[in-house]
């Protein structure tokens, strides 16, 4: 029987590994690969073998003489007994890739476009140089019901997207650099990352937790936001989007192609993706596209003490905590009838037991989702506010727009890439008279 030169990596699991004298060394437990951006080949580095004593060792693919349906034969019986430890830049096919979500733009599989699909297995093939490379991926769009085999589609590797390369820098180096971020504001971390080479920036970003990375991504220039998000595994990218403010997540998704955006929305928790989808439905440069659907919304029966306690929420920005919006139930946007709002300063002047329904400012006009950015700017200037209610045409509260979100859109697109103050050479000089 001729040796196999093409095989699905998942089928290697459990195969016996033998030396050239056919003595059993152990069994395959995993396949280790390094992922590279297309068109570079993504190579198979080796296999993880479990010995009789349960120790797991690593065997490079160049040590493999042949692969047969029942076992793998090595070119030499001499193997390193050092316990396997994953290295920077390496990924496991069975643990990291199989079961992960990806998307495809294969022109022959249009029915899969814009969908999150799951990796069932990875095909690897031996080249003329004896290297093994990833060539195809078996995927399915829906997890099969119990007892049924999945309907598989085979996708060429160059049409598979959403699996990122693993970090190529040591964990010690990453830990040292991330420790620098502990006392930094997200905007300052974003500036630090922006000055790094793209590869180093992406490696560091992958090691930040989802919430911290979401805060930082929101402060990056648009091009860097898009680039960084596309470098993450697609499931991780969806997790980060869930942690972002819905308006910021909507802004980023609108910069991506429609199919990629739809895949990410599909992977997000429905409760998190629903407000993002609503924001994406509004026309650009309108108040509806700028607003956040998660301001501080309460019923008129709430006491001043309760409202003040809720306004202390550290997840609320300073602008959003400045106004409390009062509505009839439900309080989730779009809410029941909007009744009015109360400013934080007014709450501080009232007895704690007072109901906020009795101290509303009902005369403050609202903004509407279809209003322009210029209208919002005039609104803030006229009423000396940093936050305002956004209503639909029948009086339901849709969200709130804050002055910081408005400034993000009114400033030049590259404003995040510029220093806070111009360089001394660019500043006007004082003229002194002798």
C-alpha cells in the first residue's frame, strides 16, 4: 500500500506511531501548525505523540517517513523525550482550529457567504520539498441534530477567513508590555499601540482581555480599528464587539464589507447584536447613527437616592451620567412613552426620598433620530448640555447622543493620529515690542 500524501488532520488522532523497526512509540494526540496570511503557505510543524507512560512529546513532520491508514512510521527510532510545550506562533489543529468559527468567500460556495461556519477538519498535504501544508478545510454551516452526520462543504484554504496567526513573541515579553497598560487610559494605550509596527501591535492586542481590548479599539483610528479586528480570530472579534459600546461597534462594522459584518453580527449574542443592527439602519451623519441605545433610563417611581446610585455606575461615561431619562415601561430601548429628563445637578439638590417623576424637566426639547449632526451641535450649544435624548416620531426614547460622540464625527477623520497639541513650530509666536 502506498503512503498517504494528503490527509485530514483530525483522522491522525489516535493513530499509532512506530519507529522504522515497527516498534510502537505512542499515539498521535494533536497536530501543530503555524498559520500564515495567504498567499504564504500555512505549514504543519509536527505531531504531538502520547507515550505509553502518558508523557506527551513533539515530533517534527520531517521525522515522519510515511502515513498509512492505521499508523505513522518515523524515519528514525531516536526521538526527543522532552515534554511537549506549545511555543509562541504555534497552534493546535484539534484544540484551536477544529470547532472554531470561520467565514468564506469561495465563489463556488455562495450559499455559505455571509454565514458563520464551523471547522470540522483540516486537510494537510505533503509537498515536493517534504513539507506538509494546509490545503483545504471541511466545514458545516449548522451543527447537525443528534445522531445525524453534518452536511460538509470543502473550502480551499485560501478562501477561509477568521483564523488568525498565533502570537510570535514570548509570553514573558507580552506580559511585560501589557503590565505597562495597567495605569494607562484606553486612549493612551491606543496611542502607544498605534506607534508600534503592525505585527507587534496585533500580537499585543490578542493578549488583552476582551473588555480592555474593546475599550482600546474604540480609541484607535478607523483604519487601525478595521485592521486589528480583521487580524483576530472571527469568534474573538465578535466577543470584542460585544464588549464595545453599540454605537462604536456599529461604526466599525459599517467599515467592513457586508458579508464580513453579517458573519460577526451572527456570532454576537442576539441581545448585543440587536441594538447594533438598529444603529446600522440609520443614515450616516444623522443623530440616529451617533446615539447610544444604553443611556440611564428609569421609571417615574424611582427615588432620587436610587437614581444617584445608578448614576455612579463606572461603565457610564461622564456625559451619559449627566442626564437621567424617565419613561413609561418598558425601559429598554425603544422604550415606552418618553416623559422627560432630570439633570444630575438637580438630583443633588433634592431630598433622597423624592420621586424623580415629580422633578422632571419636561420642556427640554428632544432630538430625533433623523436630525443632522449640525442640528445636534446647535442643540448642545443652545441648552449647554453634554448629552441629549433621541426620540422616534411617536415619542419613544431610542437612546441618547453625547457631545463626545458628536465630536468624534465632526473632527477630521485622522484626528486620533495627531498629537493633542500642535508642535511648537506650528504654534503662533508671541510678538514682543521693544
